[in-house]
């Protein structure tokens, strides 16, 4: 028996050049490119996932990264059921912005789950974050997973965790 | 196609008029839009002019979201236009279209315009791409620059300490790209390099005429009111501020200032390293943006804090609530930073930042002012005692052990607190009061909190005055030794005591070590004071031995004393002068002695043990203790810190740690001394676990020599009793 199809909006949010688009491309199309191509505005991708017999259509909003030119537009977050906050583990400056973004998310989407992805974990020799950074993010109420859009590490798991946190799944997947 | 439709088409716009649940396409022949709709399986009427709202939203989820803003604009009177921002749609063939929606009213009729930017997008994208590539590079350069500046600062300080030469520094930094200045504490310049001349566009004669240090202090003061106090206190400082060059142009500089101290602790020079960061800053300032968060800790930074507290002040306080400000400064952070490296230092700052954040309420505001300084703005204070509770929680949380490079380190902090209950207040004054209170807490021995008291305003030179008094006290021999017995449980008959210094202050009476050891450590006076204690203790011991009273005396030796190049010589001289047998002397050292150059310290201690002197590891469990690490250290006794002993009746953790330490020490043939034993229950616990010695108020407080002499027989008796009551 085919269950109902539920559409859920998930926003990809974070500073510029942290790999938001790469993560979406890895998750949706299973491809990766090393070339950095900045996103302007929003691009919405759809990905069906099966959850407990139901089909969930994830509407993934890949939102332009935040930098000195661009602020996060609160209207893009409207109606989101979950947020993936992407940070770059090789750039402490990107993590520096997590608190600011977390404040915006808390104001615009109270109660909506936020999962933090520390991306680029394949670059282990350039990795600059420690356990204390992760503790700091967790203190902001953000669960954190290390991901790599390049190798695909934990990408599926991150979205699965997001789905679970949105109350759709059967439980929180085991940590890698 | 009408001319109007043709023009709209040429502009790449699809114009839709809202009519109830439908949208009517004004330029019904719009090729690109109809193709896109078809590609997205959006049903349209045969003539292509009508599309229902639901289908449009289904085809364009982005528009579904935007229609909420559009409805609001259409509902408002006046000609308000809202824009959606650019989004990208991919058609069936995989081609991407960059679109933007606009909602406006024309003669009261709601209109939705969808603009196609695809043809011009690559140019627009190219500009953003370049800007972000540059920003990424900029970010990387700033990170590297900061790292290198700190390394250069440490290298220069180390060089001056080792070589005692500024001339050598001048030679090595002559062509360095970072500006370097070495000056005396009064600002008189002793050395500058070309990079500094380049920043200030003044020749070295002009630069030496002005006091650049004073200029920096006054320029940075608005942002960093504590700068003067920090450097005068002999601490490291770093920050970024605008500085005026000789030509009158403002430059952004990133400055680090580190003191160089003489052996007696007096500041002989300041090493200042500066970089012109105007170019890096221009990107931020031109866009009017300020991240507002600290690079290392991700907490709001200094500028953010000032914006916040000013906004709170402007809003005024309402209701019966007060506002508390806590100024937190980590103790001995520079030492940790120097010993373990900047990366470990950054890790510590980060960890402390998250602990502070977790120790306060959600509506309180935590900021990292830079260096090792944090502030907490505590809102909604009903009673002052609330702040005490918060401060205790902060101190406790910061003090919890942290693992860095495989070592366990316990940090401590000094906290200054001030409170405001008026509806209006001056933020700068509040910060200054909290800073002064923090300074007072530091002076009183660190690891504690102090509330602001107006009397502190006059106490700024207190530390310097206390230092001068200490110098006089050494000359005038105002110190006395008290001796606290250590009672044997393991059957030792010998009387053992720990020598503890007290200061018989001419005005303030007998002062405990907490009131002056911190200042003595920082000023370097601990060296002569430590020698006095050692000589005095050996003298007392020799006198007692001559009266046939066998005694072993333990003397505390600070890390600074032990590292002093003359320590071994001083020790042997004193033993020889006093004729006190080395076998009757014990040196109590702490784990911090091993923080720097472990192998050299081990060698020194082995050499001291060869004289016959025994070594006790004091305060075990409070520093970077690790039971495995204990195996490497050449010690004879281990003193379990009083905090574990006091916890024996309260928590299982203290019991477990104490038992493990006793058991491991026994395996390693190290005798264990428990200090701070105050109750029978603690004593029973320790006796059952076969600790070797106990020390604490349950038996004796620290005694004057005459009181010790009176109790000498009783101590021997206690040793004997314990010997017979020893559990099997």
C-alpha cells in the first residue's frame, strides 16, 4: 500500500563557501565538483525519501551564503520544518557566524529543529575546529555532524537525522 | 502580439494580473515563460493566458512562499513593490533559469511580475564570484597574519629573556613586515623597525619623540578601557583599533603588547608588534557590516558588547530589576598559552567560552572582549545574592579539568562584579567598576570573585604598594614560619611538619599566604622570600635536632623558584650553612613545576634527591594530574589535595579518586599524605585505605615554634597510637 506524500521544507543555511550547494548536489544527484561556484539567491531541489511507509518530499532550499554583501532573508525561512546550518570545519570564521545565524533562526523559526553540519571533514589536515567548538554549537541548541560533500561522508545521515528531528522518522539514527 | 506585449517580452518579463484564484498572463505570447510552465508541467488554458494560483505555486514553490509577501503588498494602499530576490529554476532539459518576482499594484490591480535574468546572470554572478573568492583569500590571510603576529611576539620576548639583548632583536626584525617596537614602561622607545616607520609615515627621530605607547593606549581606550591596567599589571594584550599616522591618516592596526620582566618581576620593557590591517578592514567597513563575533570563541566580541550594553542603557531599566555586570579574567592564561602553544590557548578560550555560556541564563549576555577576558551582563537581578550564585557557578565551571594535548589542566578565573539598580546608567562606568573589582579579585589571590567597592578606586596602586611592602618585609624579616604537624598512620615515629609562611604586617597583623603569595609570585619576590623560608626552616630543624628532637620539615617550593638557575646552589648553601641534614628536609612542589621542560625538571629533582632531600608532590589532583603520568615523576610523597578530602563525605567521585590515588601510589612505593583532614569520618576513611600521613585541623592547626615544642610529645604519642591502631 502506498502511503501519503508529505512535502517538507528544509533550508540549507550558512556562511558563504561552506559547501551548502555541494551537499545538496551530493544528496540529490550524488555528484560533487571541487570548483567553488557561489550561489546567488535560492535554488530549490526536491528529493523524495521514504519514512515509515510514507513518501516525504523534501523541498530543499539552498539559500545563498551569508557574507558582508548578503544577509539571510527571513522570508526564505518561512514554513521550514527543519534547518541544516552548514559550517566549514577548516574556517573558524564560518563557525564564528553560527551564533548570529542561530539567533536569526531562533527568532524566525522557534521550535524548528536545527542540525549543524561541519562540512569538509575530508580536509583533515586543514581542520581547525575542536571539541570545544562543537560544545559551543551544542550550547546553542544545535546538534552537530561532521560531513563531507566530497566523499559523501554522513551526508545521507545528516538528512536522515533532520527528517527524524522533524518528527517524521522512527528515531534518531546512530551516530557514525 | 501587441507592441506592449512585445516590449514586455523583450524585457524578459512575464506580467501576471491576479484575478481571484487565477493569474492572467498579460503577455500571453511570452515564449520563455510558457515554455517554462510547460516544462514544469503547469496546466494552463489553451490560449496560455490563464493559470490557476494553485498550479502556479505547485510549479514554483518559491513563488508560493513569495505570494505571502505579495499579498501583504497588494493589501496595502500606495504603490509598494516587493521583490522576491533571485531564484533558480531548472527546466525539464536541465537548463537553469534565474528569475525574480515582483509584486505591485497598478491602479489598484494586483500584479505579479516575473523577470528572467538568465541572459545577464553570468555577468552578475561573475562579480559575486570574484568578491567571494577575494573574501575567502582575505579570511585566510587574516587568520595567518594573526597567528604569525602572536608567534613573532613570543619569539621576541623569548629572545630578550634568553639573550638579554635588544640589539639582537633589532637586527633580526629589521626587514620584518610586521612593525616592532620595544620600549621602556614609561614609553621611551628603545628600538623600532622600518615597518613601523612605514605605518606611521614618520622617521625614527620623530617616532622616538612621541610616546607611541601613550598614543596607542589613548586611541584604544574607547574600545579597550582595561588596556592600561592590563599592561601595567604585566599581562599580555592584543586588539585592533584605529590609529592616527604622522600624516593624519587613520590606519587600522592590530597590536600585541607583551611585557618583559626582570628576575625580580619588575617590567623592564614592552614588546609591541603591530600590523597595518586597514586593507583587510576596508572590506568590512565599506559594506557597513561587522560580524560582531569573536574569531576564537564565537561569542559576541567587544564591539558587539558595547553596542549591546549601550542599547540596554538607552532602553533604560524597567520594573524592580537590577543589572549585573561580571568581568571575568582567566588566571595564568598567558603561561598556559606560552607553555602549550597558541593553538592550545585558543582551545582553552573556546572551552571556557562555552562553559561561561552554559553557566548563565538564556537572557544574560556573554561576550569575549579579547585575550582572556570575558563579560557577562546579567539581567533581571532581584537580589544581589543572585550574582554571588552565578559567580560561584562560573568559577566552578571554569575550574573543571580540561584535556589539552593529552594533559588535564584546571583553569581558574578572577571575577569582578558590579550592579546597577538605577533606571539609567553609564555603561563605561559600569565596565570600569567591574574591571576594578576583577583586578581586586586577582590581587587577593585569584580564583575568586569580588564585588565593586568605591574604596577600590583608591586601591589601584595597591599592588605596587604591596610589592614595595613585601620588599621591606623581606629586609625587615617580618615573616614568621608556622609549622603544621603531619600525623603518621603507618607507624613512623618521626615528627613531621609542613612549614607555612605568615606575614606579621606592621599595620594589618598576621596575614595568611593568600594575601601576598600571588603578588610575590607575579613580582618575582617569591625567589628571595622562598630562600628565606628554606633557610628559616632548616635553621629551626637544626635547632630542634640539637635538642634531640628529631624532625622532618617540608617546605613549599614554587615553580618559579625551582626553575631559577641558582636554586640548586641556594639549596646546598642553606643545608651547609645550617648544618641541617638533607635527609630531614622535604621539598613540596606542585604539578605546575613539570609544565615546562619536564625532562630538565626531572633531572634537577633527581639531583636534589641524591642529596638526600625527599620530594612531595603537593595539591595532587588539581593540576594536569594523570595517574599514568605520576609514574614518570621522581617523587617520594604525594599529597592529595584538600578538595578531595573535603569531598569524601559528600561525593563518591572524591572517594573513588582518593582510593585510586592511594592504591596507585602504594604500587609505586610512594607514601601518601592527606591534607585538609577535618573530621573523624574523613580520618576513618583514610585510615581504612592505609594512607601514610594525615594533616589537618582535626589534629593540629599550623603552630608557632613555641606551640610546636609544647605539643612535640603529644605528636609522638599520636603517631604511636596510630601505629598500634593501624588496620591490618
